C-alpha cells in the first residue's frame, strides 16, 4: 500500500469522477511573481556548530517570523508573502530549518540520522530571531511550526510579540509511521501522498499540487525526523497552562479538514491556556498558508488585528 499510494489515490479519483463526473477544470492561475522577495543567509549555531540558514522576507512593519511544516521549507509561504495587504503592515520573514530546503546541513548528522527535539527546535528559532535582529516578532507556524509556537510562548515570552499557532495542540499522537523512512518505500512518493489527504477538498488544485511537489523534494529522513518532534518529543500538556498571555498573546487557528490535529484538539489546548483565543478555519486543512493562501490571509489578518498590529 505504501509503495503504491500514488496509484491508490489516482484510482479513487477516477472512481469519484465515474460516479460524479469530472470536476470542472479551474482557470489556470497567473504565474506568481517572486520579485518582491528579499533572500539572504544568516549564520547561527546549532549544537555548538555553525550552520548557514536561508531566509526570505517581504514587506515592512511589524516583524512576523513564519515557520514551515515538517519535511518542507519556506517556499510554503511564497503566495502569502505576495499578499499586498499583509506586506503593507508587516515584515514577513520565512526561513528553512537547518537540513531543509536551501539551508545548510546539520553539522555532525549522518544521512538518515536526523531527529528533531523540542529543545533543538526552540533554540534554532530563537537563534534565527537573534541573528536577524528581530524586534518582538510575532511567530507563526502550522503543524510542528504551530506546536513550537506554544513552546516559545512558554519558554521565551518576553522575546516575542505574540504567537499565531495554526494546526497546533499540546500533544498530537499517532502520526509517526515506519513507511516515512523505510528501505522498501520511496519516501519522495509516499510522504507527499501521506500528507495530501490533510488538505481541504475546496483548496485550489494548483496549490495542493505545489504542496505535494514540495514534499516530494525533502532529503532522506527529513520528514520522519521532524515527525519525531511533532508526534513524539513534543508534549506540552504540563506547560501550556503556564503560558502568560499578558506577556505573550496566543492566537490559535485550525482548519476544519485537519484530521492530524483536529479543531477539537486545538480548541481543547486553547482552553488550557488562560487568555488564549481560538477559532476554526472553514474550508481549510492542515497546510492553510500553502493550500489556499488567499483564504488563509483573511484569518491571518484577523489574528494580527487581535494582536493589535496596525492594519
């Protein structure tokens, strides 16, 4: 099944078309210009060793640091960073974690030996904030990026201007699967299929394909190593109740089609954080910023409003 997941998905798609008719072909979207993006590299220390981290930024105003999902990179935010209403009020910065996308490899990590921990993830984000000289940044991420937002709000509230934690919970069990790093399974095929169903069916096809394609390009064991954090090492049940939202406001949002971290899981976590705000995002799934950027931008703007960021 894992070896042929892409064929299984296609058979199901053809069966749906046979019953309901072929879906209407959407108009081809205009090519997204990336001329507004300002790329660069910054050197940080990870486990006492230097590593070059790639970042991109767009806009001006309040610093907002964007965190990508497991096994992916900052390209997930390209469309959101092209939203002129957002870039008029914020300086949006997205970076690739070490060993992801265009960032340097993690020092001393053998191929397939990568495994992300809560401490390493939090230290990396804080190191990027320091290296880029960000001032009280709002930090936002989805999935594992949303989880580490909660950890950062607890660990370093006075460094941040607030967090927007999407698709996040204090604990997400059951997402570690052996097939994500199995010698008999092509992970560049299996991993994108594994995450494809987490997106909302209403999300535009071209965006869903871009998410699939991005996930097909991860290095060996990168996705599995991130899931070691997302559905393993991360457990905030003993800490989220201690988050001081007077020092670091917490906004939580989750797509209604996310069955990995459901809206009910996120809402339950938000109730454990005094002063946190939660709302579900209709017609969105686990990758809201990438699968349907225009719709997610509306929720993101509302979150910025709640944090008092001038519009």
